[in-house]
DNA sequence: AGATATAGTATCCAAAAAGATACTATTGGA
DNA sequence: TCCAATAGTATCTTTTTGGATACTATATCT
């Protein structure tokens, strides 16, 4: 059997999740609920405005988060997880769980 | 609450899985069992030897796959998934499942 | 009139990931 | 003696991703 990355579903799922700040943003919105742009910017230590906007836009494009613009001045924009975005929660949770075990395992194997 | 990517377990789990060919290699070894370097190279259409070696080494370093070298000439090397690597299967399976739903959903929303 | 607050853009630069391509060691067999 | 087979290395280039930093629009408040 011959295969290419483009035909791999896991590869595609990963490409949606990957991005330096995407998992964090998703987890954050999943647990904290609605947040404004500025709040996210404060919470995500070290993120640049360009990156924040970029990651939010990409998540929005996949339908995972919602962007609500209030027509005020100064502007107010609220981000929240969509119902659809919540379908990722079990996967993120199991990755979180696996990662913790993995780190534990690494420590155990570092007897040197 | 303030957060950084380095403190996010999901981020870390992803970084182990990410790499253009890693998910494919894992899935392949999970389903096909043991494979030689040359067999993998033939199966993974378009991969360069450098990339193949690189991805295999990184997976091996995490303990997910096994490298068995037979001291023959010409050399013979067999790769297989480890028992530990198999603990990732449920996660990969759910990502596969999610990705399929996601594509279906995208098609439905493309009525334009 | 000028400062303030918010949610971004725009531009340029650095680092990381991936691709192309050629090369190597070894030894059993023709 | 020279070639084939296998599992890689080595080197250079391109592409992708992320970082630094400065700038903008605009109604309101003083």
C-alpha cells in the first residue's frame, strides 16, 4: 500500500490543531468561556498581536471558535468556543492525559 | 490565569506527533507490523531518505518505535511499533474519526 | 483640540522544517 | 575486479512559521 500525507486523516486533523498557540487558545476558551481580544492577549504570555489574530482567524475558519464584533468605539470583540469546537475536547483531554504519562515515563527512564 | 505554550501538555503531545510523515509512519507500523527501511521508503510516496531517517529517529527517541539492526551486508534494519507506541492508537483513531466528520461537514457547508 | 482605549495591520527579519540531489560503506557474487 | 544491494549521510536550497516593532481608525472624554 502506498500513502501520502495528504491522504492521511490524522495528518489533516493535526494540521488544524497545530500552531504555537492554537491548543492553548482552544483550551482556554473551553474552560473560561467568552473572552475579549485584549483578555486573551494578556493571558497568552508572549504572544504578538499578529500571531494572536492569525491563530484566532484560522480557528474561526474551521468553525471551532466564534468571533463577535460589537459595533462600538473603541471596538469590542468577543471570542468563544463553538459547539462544534467542543467536539474536540475529548481529543484534547486524552492528549493532555497521554502527555502527562509520557513526561512521567521520561523521568523514570532518566536514572542516569 | 497566564499561560505559555511550554506549559501546555496538549502542545507537548502535539509536538511529538507533528512532522509531515510521523502520523503516517505510526499508523503504518501499527497496522502492518514490522517493516524494513526500504519498504517504508517505497510505501511513503515522495519521502526523501533524509526525512525518513529523521522521522524514524525522532519517533524512536520517544520510545514509540523500535529499530532492529541485523549485522549483515548489505544492512538490514527493521522498524516496528513499540507496546508504548500503541498507547497512542486510541488518540490517533479518534483524530482520524474526527477528521472524517470534519471533511463531511465542510462539504455540507459548501453549498455555494 | 488633544489624549485615550481597543482591536487590530503592515513591514521586515530570524528560525525551523522540509526538499533536491549526490554520495558512502561493505561484502558476496558474476 | 567490478557491480549490485541496503540503509543510510552530507550539503545546499526553498518554504513555512513565528518574532519584533511600529502604526492605524475612531468616537468619547477632558
